[in-house]
C-alpha cells in the first residue's frame, strides 16, 4: 500500500511540475476565438511554423508580465518562423480581451477560449480538480507536435525571457542527420 501511494504521488507531481519532460505528442485540435468579428484561429493553420502559445487570464499580473516579456521576443523570432499566440480563458475573457490588447499592444494575436476547452487541450481530465495555474505555455514544432508544456507553477516562469528563448532555439535548430523533414 505504501509503495502504491508513493508511486501515485510521484506520478502526480511529475505530471504537474515536469510536463516539459513528457514525450512529444500531437497537438489536439484547438481554436482560439477572436473578438470584433475577426476569424477564429485554428492552431492547425500554423502547421509549418513553430508556435509559442500562452494560456493567460487577462486580469492576472503574472500573465500581463508575460505579455510584456513576449513582445520583444516575438519581434525577434517572428521573422524566423515562430508564431506567437495568447489565449485568455478567464471568466468574461471574450469581453476583456479587447481592453487587454489595447492596454498591452502585443504584436501577435490574442483571443479567448472557454475554460473547458483549455483544460481539455492541456489534458486535464474533466473530473480533475487541480488548479490550472497561469500563465501556462505550450511550444509546438513545425509538424504540430507539442515539444514543451510549462504550467504556471513550474520553475520555467522564474526566468521566462531566458527560458522562452531557449525553447525557441531548440525548436529552430535544423533537423540532424538521418532525421526526415516533413
């Protein structure tokens, strides 16, 4: 019994704290809604680009700081084939996103999705009662594989500027010998 309990606790901790260590997996279908009549953004439209996707809450100071951090990074990496996106999922996000965009003026799309859609995308089970800490970042490679998944409580956000750049540099490296490009 004790061994089982330790295993379950260790497995749960690894899932929460070390999601970046998870094996790559195909990004599920996900759509970000935009306000003001702008078209929805399906993640699949960015296949062929590296995607840096931040799940945020518009009223969260840490998320607002992340948006400020992402602005110069996006200006540097967008010409290199990286697409940055933010998806708000707090209550009222659909009405709060325009004010957020006006205040922070990110040079990339910011939209919204409902909490359930975000939790499903991030593989939180329906019955999962864990808090989804924000910001939460996901990095997709050019084939649409999730290569990095960093929860808000992870050490990734102790130095987001350095860590985001490191993730992007890893994804921008050319394929090694014997690796097929698609």
